[in-house]
């Protein structure tokens, strides 16, 4: 039966006119397959996901891999640039598809950008247990924050807990645990085939370094000692949920990040084993506790932004050329107006006064 179907498809394709083939190629170019994930750290099991995304890209080869941008010492020890670098080395056949864009902080940012590029159809590949969740949230905001003709959510394949294949049992949580325990043998066992022990040691060293907690203010008292569930809640779910039930974490108003989508928002409701969060664009999401991370520390990029927010002199366009214009200052305005042909050098307040007088 399959051979007969193949012959039919082959005959059909052979009879297509050049115009029909061109139209099909154009339509294929409007489609993209993608996935979003934390990959913290990347391991052999992720190769299955990347291969699945590529297969859904079709003949056009339009597929993209979006690693999350989050970084913290618990569940996201590798920074975005660091993580992308490791992924491109571990999965060289997918190197060009692995994206590294600061603007893509969550799934909704990515979908908006893809839509702006002119993509009309998107296929998102996610873990088998996430399919229904993603179908609901991506279609809920279609026509609101982006506008695709079709959004298809596909499974990367179900995991078999009884499988004898060690790759099936791999998880980033487990790899972080191996790193924290300095267990290189088991950490290396989670690497894609062909990865040298020298390289896996480098990766594990980066993970360990990223798991070192930031220095605490000596005046502040630590409320609790960190345990396994801090960096791998799946491995100690009971303790994790106990802290939640005691209202120690995920309080109403707390800033949290949804691990599966990268969306950040504040907790607006606490359920028995889930929370409801909402971001500044009114995107509301219900998330299981083990799929959420409370944002209690800032990434290096956010630390820099926080440090410079009060000192506007740090916002400089100085690239070493001697240009020291500061955005938002009169010096910056005068320089730009002076470079614009036909533009009079004038304060914005003067422009507004003229408009009011003309009215």
C-alpha cells in the first residue's frame, strides 16, 4: 500500500507545471518548524528533539532551535551565549539552526518575530507531555499577539520509562546533579556519541561554576539551606511541594518564569499543584509547579542594566571612535539633527510650541 501511494505521489509531482512547483516552493518558504527549550545543560537526549524539529522542517529545511535566555545558579547555570556555544559543538549538524538572539526571551517573542518575517505556518515541536498545553496557549493568543494561518504542535516522541536505552532516561536535572556531585563519569555518559572526555569535563566545569550561588549580603539572613529540589525539583518533588504549601515559594505577586515557554510574569493565583501567572502584556498562563522557576536573582545582563539605570552617563554610543554622545541628552539630539539634511537644530520643546501656536 505504501508503495502504491508513493507511485501516486510521484506521478502527481511529475505532472506539475513550473508555476505549480513555484507556488509550492513559495508556500513552503512561509512555513517554519521550531522548538524552544532550556537545554541547561545540553545532553544526548536533546539530539532526538533537534532531529525531530528538522524532520518537520520538510524539504525546505526551514527549522530553528531557540535556547532560552534565562540564567540562575539553580536550574539554569549556563548563560545563553555559553549554552549556544556548547550546543553548536555537541550538535554540529544543527549548528546553523541554533539561534542566539537576546530579543527571543520567550515563545511569544519568537512567534511574533516569525510572523513579522512573513511566516504564515509554524510547527512547534515539544515534549510529548507538553503537546496539549502548547496547543492551548499558542492558539489562545493567535490573532492577538501574532497572526498565523496555522499553528501545529508536534511531539518530539514519548519517553519509555522502561526502556533499556540510557538516552531515554537522560534529563538536564540529572546532569546538574552529576555536576554538583562532581560525578564526571555519569555526566560524560549523558553526552552525545563522539564527545571527548576532555570536552565533557569543560562543559561540566561550566555547569558547576554556574551553580555557585551569588554572594549574599552579610546583613541578610538565609531563610533555608539549599537542597536537591532547588536545582532539580523533579528529583525531590515532595520537599519542593512542602515549601510551596507552606507559602515559602511562589507567593502571590512573586516574579516567576515558565520553564517551557520562557514567559515571565507575576503569580496571580495559587492552586494545589499549579499557579496562574500574568505578564505585562496580559498574557495569562496556568503552569504546573515543577515547570516554574521563581526569579530571585538577576542574570549578568540584568545586573548591568540595574547598575546603570541610575547613572545615565553609562548609556553611551562610544565605540572607540571618540564619539561620546549620550542617548537622551541635548548633545545627542544636536548631533543627530545636525547630520540630518534640511533638519533645523532645535529643541523638541520648541517644536511642540510651534505646533500649538499653529493650531
